[in-house]
C-alpha cells in the first residue's frame, strides 16, 4: 500500500508543533507527578521519623525530669490516671486494685504490671533504671508499659519523700515490691549496692507503707537463695534459712526478718515470695539461659559449672507466666493491713510461699535443650563452680502455694525456652531495641491468652507510630 505524501503531513499549518507541545506537556506532567509523589512520601517519612525521635526523646527525658522535679498538678494527674482501676462495672473480680509496683521496669515487674493492667487493675510503677545490665532493655520495657497506660516513675525506693508523696496522691490498696539488686556473683564486687537496695530500700518502703492511711497490703519478692546451704530437698517454707551462701541471699533473709517485724509492730499485711530461677521473654541478659543462647548463636564458648566431685548443677527453672500467676494470686488473697498511720489495730497476716516449677533441670540438660532448638552445637568449657555464693541445686516444694494461692505451674523448660527463642529472634541484633522489642514482647506476652481476650478483657495494642517505627529496624545476625 502506497502512502500518499499528503497523508504524511497535516493539512492544517502548525499542527505538528501543537502535537509536539502536547507530548512534551504530558512528559512534564508525568515527571512532575512522580516528583510530587516522591516528595510527599519523603515528607511523610520525615514527619514519622521526627515523631519517633520526639517520642524517644520524651521516653529518655521525661522520667529524669520527674525524678528531679516530681510533683505538680500534671504529674499528679498522670499518677492518678495510671492508678485508677478499669475493671468493667459489676465485674465478678470486684472493683479492682490500685497497685504500686516497685522495680516495674524489671523482668518480673514488667510482666506483672502488664497482667494487672490487662485485667483492669490500676498500676503505678517506680524503677531506678540502674546499670546492672543494659538500661536500654529497661527503657524498652518502660515503653511497652507506657503503651498500655502504665506510668513508670524514674526514682529510688530509698527516696522517702517521693514514696510519701505517692501515697499522698493515691490511696494504694496493694504494693508489689519487686525492686532489688539481683545477682549472686555481682555481690562479691559491689556489696554496698545490695545493702542499699535490698535492706535500706526495703525499710524505706515499709516506713512509707506503715505511715500511709489506709495501709496497703504488701507482696514482695524474697528468693529461693535464702535456703542457702540447706541440703534437704525439696525446699519447704519451714526449712531452716539461717545458712545463706551469698550476700544476696543474706539480704533477702534479712528482708524476711524485717518484714516480719513490721507486720508484728505495725500491722502490715505481708506476703513474701521465694522465686526459683525465673526465665522467659524480656528476661535478664545475665541469666544463664539468656547468655548461653547469645554465645551459642555467636559461636562463642559457654562456661558450664560443675559442683564438687563433678556433680552437675541443677536449677528449678520457672517460666515467667507461672511466676506472674503466683504474684497475682498473692495479691488477690492478701489480707488487709490492720494499722492506721503507723498504729497497729490488730494482728495482720504474714505469709511466705515458694514459687517454683518443682522440676529441677541440670545445666547440661539446659544446654542440650538450647542446642536442640537453636540447631547449633555449643562450645563448652566445663569448670568447677567457684566459691562465689552459688549453690549446687534448687528444688521447690509448692504445696503451700498450691493450697492457699491456687498456684499451679504449667510450663516446662522445653516449652518455655521455645517462647523465649521467639522473643529473642525478634529482638536480637536490633539497634532499635525499644521499638523492635515491643513488637516481639507484644506477640509473645499475649500468647496463650485468647480465652481471656474473648471474654471482653482489654487487648494488647500498639500505637501506629510504634508499628511504623519497626520499618526502620535492621536485621543482623548476632
């Protein structure tokens, strides 16, 4: 087919120029639209990043501000809002508690605070955010608590004026005292910190409680370490506890004697809980299961201690959810204090309970479970246990707690470590532990609680900026 020359050119003068101009305009429009879209996305990312940085700055500085200048109407409103129970009207569990949790940004403190808030109790936390282990982990826990409406004050339980102010602002019904200087070996290098926190801090708190009106019921964390050199197994609450093997154990034993004195003189309701080797998500990095996991994945050797005559050490590992159930059961069953303003009106309950799993596991078996789930062979240095205060075994008799608290541990070490690995996989290697850790914590703190949520209880939720910030986290192998 022959194309006529007339068909190759427009019959109207200037048509080619117009078509060329139109095509150019279209290209410019597409370019402008793409640039505008990229600019808007960039602006959005900048805004969200600024929002994240502002929030992180607030998290890092707000508690320091309140610690230095606590008080004022705004501060008091925050305290009252956090302490207010939120149980539904007509709840079978009653109107709800108002609980002051010391050590709230710690391992057990975070889990207990979340559990209390989840069921509708009011919670106010206090923590000194010391550097015994990386404070960023405590800040991440504090961010998690803040996302659920739990206000955590950065302050020291030795600050009597702060405690008096808190009891003046809120008539707390209960105190869950979990603040303490932990660790057995660390006590050999820093003995004064144990006396400061575990004895002086406890006395300061008890003084504030006995002067409060009304007096709160107190549940506090003692330790299985009080059994010391006791060789009778399993450990029972009535066993002798006058042979501590470490300074940490001695301070916890002293705490039991001190709390008994305040119960006797001032009518404070006291419940002491002897925890047995607590583990799980959000746990302490210095604990064996945590440090072993980290070193095995990094290809580093782990140090496995043995007792005399090459006897394997054993621990009664207790999963955090079981410990939380024991703590909440103790709060629920705690009798009322009988004093008013420091004056005793009658006898008040004094109780001691073991909270363990009743199934000791040797350290070599712990390592075997880690190797199985991590699919990595551990490099082990097996050495004799040094004389630093550790004991060769622990084994809890929980008959009393089962009878009076309804305490029944349900998680064995194999299952509990699987849950820990899930949490660890979400947080390991992240530079943004605060936000990245929240996601892992949310996913696994709520695990196995679908039945409670289906009954209309408050759900865990993340504010949008938290989720968005996860996009900036970078994965890297440990």
